[in-house]
C-alpha cells in the first residue's frame, strides 16, 4: 500500500512538471484527501505604492477523508514523499525565510478584538445579521533556515494551490500556548515532543469541530491561536502552481501540524487581483473573478470540496474603504494617523474561490429619507405559501454552521440589509437606478425561493476594466458600470442574475468546476423569474417577455455553437468521470485557462434552456415548489448534475412515464455538443410571441424605409412619415439584430434609426448592436460611439474588436488599434489576450 501511495505522489508531481503554463488546462494541486483546511485567518497589509499585499495566513486543518479511513502510515492511510519525487524537485530553489517579517505588522493586545467569546456580548440580531467588529492581529517570527532537500524519503508533503506569490516563511503554530486553551484538551500539560504535537493537533480538532451555536467562541479562539508564537519552521518549496510544505520525520497527515502560519507577499502581476484606477481616477484593487481564482492572493486549497470558513484583517491607508466577503458590515478602527484596520468573518463553509475583496476610495450611496417601495407578486407569494413548509422545520444536510434556514426570523426576512458603493462620479447614477431596484429584486428572490442564504449584501460598481456585467460572491456583488445606462431594465435583470447566485453557485455549488451550468444556467433562468416578480408583471405579460428573451438567447446560442469548438460546447465535459479526483484529491479543470471560454455563453444558455424545458414539461407551480425543496435539502453543499435530476424525477415520479429519465436528459443536454434536439423542436414557437411579431412588423417598416431611401433622388429627400412603435429594450435588441442581417442599410436609414430610438441613450446591450451596425455599414460619423463603447463598456466590447478587423477597412482597424492602446494596460488579462489575438 505504501508503494501505491508513493506512486500517487509521484504522479501528482509529474502532473505539475508536465503542465505547460501556456496551455489552457487548470490544475488543482492541493492534496485535499489527505489534509483538509477548515478555517483561514488572514492578516494583511495593502500597499498601493508597490501594488503588493503582504502578511500572514494561518490555516487550520483536519485529516482528509482518505486518511480518516485508514490507520497508520505504514498501512497506507497517508501520503508519503518518495525519493523519486525528490529528484523531480531537485532543481527547485530552497527558500530561507527573512528575519524581519514582523516589522510591518501592527500588534494589538487580546482585548482589542470584537469577536465574542463565552460570556461576551452577542452582537447578532434576531435575524442572524452580525454587527460590526474589528480586529488587528499581531504576528511573530523566529529565525531559521530550511533545507528542503535534506529530508527523509517518506515525509508527508502538504500541497497547497499557490501561484504568483512570494512565500517568505512557513511555521507551525503553537496553539497550546494560548491562554485558556486548556478547555480544548483532554489531558494535563505535556512536555514530551510527540505528546505535545498530539496535544496541539487535538486542540485544533476540538476547535474546528465546535458546535455551530458556539461560533462566536470559535472565532475568538481562532483569533487567539492565529496570534500564538511559532514553534518551529517548516520546510517548503514552490512550483508553478503549488506550495509544498513538509516537516522532517513526519510521515502521516494525522501527525502533521494542524495549524500552520505562512508569511507571504503578492506580486503586482499576480492574476488573482487587479490593480487599477476607478472611474474617478483613484487607485483601487479587487478580485475580478480570475480563472485561477484566489491562489495568487493567498495559498489555499482550491478544490471545491475544501469548504472552509475565514476571517480577515486588512490594514490600509485611511482614504480607502475595504469591502469583502463577510457576514459583518465592517467598520474601520484607526491604528494610527492615516492607517485603518478592517475586519470581516464568515461562518458558513464555502470554497476558497468564493473569497472576494475590493479596496478603493469607494463612496457609499445612501437612500434619501423615503424608503424604497418593496413589492411582491401575490401569485408567487401564494405559490410559496403552498410549499411544503414542513421541510423548513427539518434538519439541514450540510456540516454544522449558523444556518439561516433554521432561523424563523431570517426565513421570513424579505429584504436583507444592503449597502451600495461606487466611485464618486457614479454616485448620483447609482442613487437614481440601483438603490430602488435592490429591495425589489431581493424581495422577488425571496418570494420565489424563500430564505436568503446570506445575512447581508454589499453591491459595488467596479472599475471599467471589469470583464463581466456582474459577479456574485458571499455577501457582495460586483456590477459593471455598463448596467447603469439606459434605464433600469439591464440593471434590474443583471442584479436579479447575481442575486440568484446566492442560492445557485454559492449556497449550492458545483462539486466539479466543469459543471458551470449548475451555477450559470440556474442564475440565467431565475433572472427572468425574479425580474418579472420585481416588476409585478401580470402572468401573460411576464410570459411574453420571457418568450422574447428565450428567442434572443436561442439566437445567441445558435451563433455561438456555429463559431466555437465542439469540445467547449459540452456542459459535462468529463461525462461519467465528472466529480472524480486522484487518490490525493488533485485534478485538472479542462480548458480552465482558455481565454475564449471565459466569454462563451454556452453553459449559461444550454443550462437555461434545459431548466426552461423542464419547467414547461412539469408545470410552473409544481416546478417552483420542487426548487424550494431542492434548495432546502442541498443548501450548504456541493452537488453534481445527477443530484438535481434524480431528486426532480423522484419528487415528480409521473414524469418518468413521459420519457423523462436522468440518462436521457444527460445524454441530450449535458454530454453532447451542439444544439440539444428537444430545443430544436421548441424554438419554433417563440416566433409566434406577440412581442416578437411586433418587432417583425417594425423590421418590415425599416426595410421599406431603406428601400425608398435608396431609390429617392437627390431632389426628393423628404421622407414619408412612418409611425414606428415604442419598443422595450429587449425588442430593440431583436430589431437591431434583425437589421444586421440586411445586406445594406443606407446612411439616411441609419440616421433615422438612431434618431427614432435615441440609440446613444439606450442600455449597453442595445448600444452594442448599434455599434455592430455602425461597423458593418462603415457609418464613419458614428465611430465615436464605438470608441466610447470600447473604453467604457469593456465587459461587452471584446468581440467588437474582431468586427473592426474583419472588414479589412483601414479606418476601422486604426480605430481598433487606438482603443486597444488606450485600454490595454488596465484591461483584464483574459480580455487583453483575446483582443491581442484578433489585432495582431
């Protein structure tokens, strides 16, 4: 068995060595089946001048699933380090820790912490919302030099996901030295080295397994333990994608230190965060949803199975506001003149990839004295009231944490506390558009799915280089400035999409990252439902708008399938191997670094159409009642596609008689490229929608106007009056897409089109199609619209560069080069790579 484990170790490191950083597969290197991180304590200083985040991270571990099943190291329960593996790593540099790493950290006494221990004041309210707290932790160091190569041949190797970080030192934390920690021990104080090691690991085990109702005490002692002195440096080495740590003569994970401290620095070029300026030209830094997630922000275990909690202290200059994934709405504490400290924590275990931070000179946008009108759709509210409420009274299926689904006050909370932040120059626009929408969309989400999984929400308008319209993380949503133009429609729909991720993507996550449809398909489907409820649309009107949206999505999916690699069109690329990992827990995310895949919509659209098809087959009322049951059962857990499908068909067994089976659904929708056959049959019906027919009538009018304009002589420029109907934003999108299919539109038609619909004032979805028309017909007087779009709407402008280049028109290519030169330095890395390939 030991030989087999050594082979496993060797295979993992061969994978690291053989991976080509230029390829598009993303490795998850952490050996989570041997040791599993349960909690992170980050203590960070942010320096905008050097564009570096520096500090420590303390990780608290438990033995992984593979080691819990076995016994001693000799029985093969734990991974060991083979001689051959050492040879692979022989060329890697040895890291000697610096000796003055503690000089940069502000130390505070134990009494400076606001987290509550037993007997301290409980700051959470009846809804489970936690009030402000602040913490600034001190760190210590010892002087040791490590020689990574002088070690036994079978020492256990802890592997963490890590990239673009400068690791300075790694040490074991002496948790036994914390005052009052005796309550977590079962024996008297010990002096023997092996017994002391066991005692420390026992303390960590007792701490990470405390009951959920003792979460305040648990945070308190995590804080104390994170400040405990070191008790010996650990040997470490770094690879392209990983940080490898070992302790001499420790051969089993159960004997490896369960609390370690890592001293490190980020690099300015690190790919997990972007250093840029906001729309008011002030510096900021934020996590922008990088394909490599957070491994260039802190060493961590990236695989989704590594569900952990965290607490973070951030110190930065007093002009900055720190926003983060956290249950508390942090208020800063002044450490000294010009320096503030911010503290956030999370008690719901989630993958490290969901950790989010944004630091900038953000301005909080506050509501005027009147309160926003919170509306609910009575039809959906009645559906919820008919749901099986007995489920809510049952026990949850996740690991223990302070769960809002078990809190009656939280379950009845229609709108959770929320704040809005933005650059100063966008403050008024946010006040006009966003503030009113948030409570309406939150209320609509609650009316549809029930309990909000998270206790509060911050919404931030991020810099213009953000590569998406939105991104959801625990307790915080990023929105692009592109959603603030052209009225409330695009902002409302995108907000609903990101709010939906609280349930699907965060509270319920995919166990295999390749199954993105579980997150994005559900959010796209629920976006329409939430938005209809938020607007209080009558059922027929909501159905018409959703059919129009379905047609637009169908057109987008059809185009994308025609212009992308078949391999990238499969929703479950690993097929029957989905969810499988190696013996140590490592795996490869196929095409995880593919720059083009980031901009593809296949997993959004095919997932959406699958869910829409199921809802139509089952019936809306039955379907949403099932969704609430599903959320109740699987919140706080990771799932695979079959978990959803099996429960659906078990809950609604009559569907099996109509040819629905898990196998058929997976084969037709998830495991094949191209357009699913059931969708080909259904797409014919959307053309009959009233809103679509209305657009078709308008398209006919414009074609006639264009024909007359082309035939009209110079002496007869006066145009016959044509009565055009007012169109919804999505109707305008369809109109412009339809006109793009016309071979030629003359100048006068384009001018009339622009004037009729005030296209420069529409939302970014409409303006994007307008820019496409300008490019296609070389409407040079409106090239300024394209330039503005490429600079201010970077989340949507990537493929406009390709259209500017494909016509081989000198002026258009010059415009593309000009815009790219102006935005390249601040552009998202993936966006810049895709655009550069188009241009050069």
